[in-house]
């Protein structure tokens, strides 16, 4: 799941980093935890709850901004010491931590029956679980009701059985787009991130990497992705319903929020961001599109918690994971920061929180249509290199050749993980 610094450091609640600890009593075990720097008022209650439930353990948290977390973990875990005992990570990097010996297998800790399938899939590498799902994500299609009324078009329904096809999105978008007036039919929140764009090939049955995550050639450049990304390219170059050259998520969201785009593919955090930042916007929500002849393939990613296999406090670390993935903590976490829950039970225990079109869609997608990141120890390299190709596609070029070149560059980087 790609969460920006803007999302992590919301106004008035964020902090740039540092240490804070759950309230202490006399303790026999002290855990060192590196965690993403969500706003302190959203995380401190969880650590306080853990302290209350485990008075013999303290959990000192080093809060690291999202933008710095990868490098921090690379340095800290790369030292191969006993600390940190635990750390939070984006799910797409689970395979990398596993292959480098930085993540303890959790199969004897995690009760798989309790978790949403998509979140659990993101924790698995080579048939083992190496991280515990903590928070999930899902993409939807938001739309501007006023622009649909102005165009005399029926908006997409909030029903997964009636999801719009990409072909229908283009048809509607062409009615509402006017590039000369800087009005667009559709905007993607993260147009250069594979997280958001891989469904163009996945909906047609493609897989971006081999099953073991060590080869892109023959997958990313296969016919499904060539067809899907060629369709995407035409949205920019031929049909001109999507603005080229935008990568900043603040700017893409602002185009939709200010009425300059009729439709917007974005994450669940927009349930809060849109009404907070664009109070005059009359918006609705619909399922993520898929191709007419394809299958639903909705992006999902997660924040997970992993245990350093070198910890000398394994029992305490397991207690921390069990607490943070327990029903009470997960309900608290959702109320503090409404990520899609990773536990099946949470959806049933607070049904009033999910009694909206958007959350009903998300619940169904995570169970039936969500596709996690490719599991690869080289996902970071994959993400960077494919991101460049996605940018290049926006202005033209032969998609098949661009994908072949990208797959070869990715494979060259994956070679180091072969042994």
C-alpha cells in the first residue's frame, strides 16, 4: 500500500519522528519497535492498550516518517543486531525482508482464519507468512455528481455486480472531458505507481512477475499487459480523458476535488480527505473498473508488522503482534484511523461503521476481487523501474517495446536474488 507523507502527517497530528513509549510500570522486558509515523494521537492509544494488557513488557516506539522508513529499516536490520525487536512495513516489502533474513516466519503465530484473504496473501512469501497484517487498503472509483448531471449521464452504480468496464469509463469520460478547458474525464491518484496501474494487465488475466517473484520477462511484457497498458496509453494520447505528466498525489486529488475531473481512481483515505478538503464537492463512489471481457482486479496493499528473527525477546514480540492483531486493538485502530480492517471479525462487530456505499464496496472487493502486490524480494526495483515506464507511456511510444525493455531491466536487478 502506497501512503504518502501528506496522508501520514495530517494537519495538527503528525510528528517528524522520534521516540515515545507506552505508559510504564516496572517491567521485565523492553521491546524496541520501529513504526511508521502515523499521527501520535492515532498510535499512542494502541501502545497504551498494549501496556495495560501486558504490564511486564514495555514497548518503546521509534516513529519514522513513511518517506524515511525503508532506508531506516535497511540500515537497522542490515546491521543484523537484536534490535529492533519488531517493525512496521509496507506489505510489498515482506518478501525482501524474508529473503534477507530480516523477518521471522509467523505461521505458528497467525490464525489465518481470522484475516481478510487479500491482507493475508500480501503477508505470504514462498508459502510462508513473514508479516502480520495490520492495516489494509483498497481502490475505488469516485465521481463528481454535478459533472454527470451536466452531461446528462447516469453515474456508475455502487454495486460490485454492476461495476463499470474500462470501456464504459472511456465512453463517459469522453463526453465530459475538455482538455482545452483543463477539464478531464478521469484522473488516477497514483498514475506512476504499479500499485494502482497493474490491474490494467491483471484484469485481462496477466501476472506481472513469475510465481517466485524473480522474473518479469514473459509476464510484464506478455500479451495481457501489452493490451491493457495500450488501452491505458490511449486514454492519454488518443481519447485525451486523462491528464499526462502528473505524479504528485496532492495534485491529482486536487483536480478531482476542485471539479476539474469527472472521475477519480483513488484509495479509501479519500472517504475522509474529500469531505474535509473539498466541502463543496458533491461526490459518489463506485467499484474499481475492469475490462468488459476481463475479471475484476482491484488494487490492495497493507501495512504489516514483522518480527526481527534475531530478537532476544521473542515471546514478548509475539505478544505484541497478537495484541495489535486482536479484535479490541483492531477496532480501536479503525476508529482512530479508518484503514480497511484486516480482521474479518471487525466488519461484523461494528457494522454501523461500514453502513455506507463505499465501505460495502470495499468489504466485497477485499474478499473477492482484490489483488495484492507481486510477491518478490526485488519489489522495490520492480516498482521504481516500472514507474519510469508508466511515465513514458503517457506521451506515446510502442507499449510492447517499452514493456520488453522494462522487463529486461527488472530482470537484471532480480539476478542478485537468485541464490
